[in-house]
C-alpha cells in the first residue's frame, strides 16, 4: 500500500457523506425548539383605520405670494418718486416695516377682503405714530399725513371677522427727509 493509498478511500467516504446530506437537506425543515412546530405562514397584518385632522398650511405657497405681489403692484397707482411700499395679507394680525428716514410723509393704505381692518403705525423703536384706526376694506385708499420722528415705520394690520385680507401701503415723502445729508 502506498503512502497515498488511503486518500482515495477517504475522499470517497467524504463525497458519499456530502451526497447523502445533499439528498436529505431539501426535504428537511427547521422546526425551532423540538417541542414547537414551525408556523404554517406569517400572521397577516390588518390595517387599522386612523383618524387625523386636516390643517391649513400657515406658510403661503409661491403662487399665493405671486398673486399677492401682482395685486399689490396694481394698487396705489401711479408710482411716485421716493415712495416706499409694502404689502401683507392674512386672516390674523400682520406686521410690516418700511425703513423710512425721519420726516414728513403721506400714508396711503388700501385693503380688500374683510369689511374693515384696523391699522396702526409706530416707529421701529416703538413710538406710536398713528393710533389704531378702523379702515373700510373697499379698495379705496386711505390717505393721511404722517410725521416719522425716527427711522423705520412698523405697520400693524388686523382684519375684522377673521376674513382673509390683503393690504397695500406706501409712504410718500411730502418734504425732504430730515435724516438726509
């Protein structure tokens, strides 16, 4: 017997063992622990009805902003050299700021949507310039003189009735701004 005479016998036994396993495995199922049979099929999940509340998006879409800008551009015409303009819209109180120099102005304000809107103006430092006034929102412009003692005008607009409103406003200088040099 040669030194390699036992190798073919061992390879034959190994191949026979692999062949037996290959035939036995396809029919074999793992049952887990010995006393628990394998489940026939996974449980089926049934969807549960969910309730939810639909809320409006508090942020305007681009198309709403474009529509507001287009509306505002058509208001308070013609344009006057040196004017400062602003626009706002909404169902609740909104604010806007124009960075105007101290001086004398004429305020032009127009609104549509609600029946009335309350308008007030203060300086950026918080000093009242125009006490709250009730303005009809009929598309006609309110015009009133305004003395701005310091830089910046903050506009506060509150629509009545919780109705969506649009507001356009501008400051038109009536004299040379006192802050100009």
